C-alpha cells in the first residue's frame, strides 16, 4: 500500500516509536541523527553539510538548500536559498519537497543546507505541512522532532506559517 500525505491523521505530540520502514523491507532506526519521521510514517534526514556525513548508507536522493549548487555522488536537486533568507523561488522549493515526500516512501532521502538548522528546518517544516501538519503547528513539530532551534529567523517562521500545501 502506498502512503499518501493524508493516510495517517496528524496528531499533536505524537512521536514516532520503533523502527521506520524505508523502502521494501529496509528499516531505519528512529535514533538516526537528524531523522524526521512525518505523520505518514515517511522518514527524511535533515543535516548540515559542514558536518561529516553520518554513518550508514548514503541517501538515494537529496535536496540541498544553498547559495550555490553542490556536487554530490548521489542524485540530488539544488534549491537556490541564501543563508538566513528565504528560497529564491518558492515554487521550486515546493516542487523539490513534493519530490522528497514521494521518494521518501521508497528510498533514503535527505534535506540539507550548510548548518542544518535554519534553511533545513524551514524546508522540513514545509515538508511536514505537505504531509498533513497544519502550517501553524509545523515549526513546533520540527523543533520537537528534529532540532529545538530549527527555523531560525522570523521570516522563515512566517514563510512556514503561510506555506500552502495546495500551491
């Protein structure tokens, strides 16, 4: 059965427990650094590129939120996004996050920026909105499950609050 963004209802305060299935028969430990489990059960790793690549298998796909395009050994997509600002093209971000949500049903995916907190946290909060978390609750959802200081600036918090899952 393929999970859609609305297969599992969002329930505030609901934390993931136990392993998360990623792909056919593959299990990912919820203690994986930076792993955000969405309400649908899909898992996405957030991280900062300045830190070493965490142990374990590499992602099959990644979205990188940077001022310049990165060069990585796996399939990736670049979203132009200067540090401490908002994405240069919000429609491009929405399209990239929709792809992340789709791919997270069957493969290891990650979202990353340089530090892994502001831009990554903002993108993960928007991803949570696409997966059914109300926009007004998405920053709290990500801060509770990913990083307490995720989504660093007022502009980033406003961006998430006004993020429309319908486009």
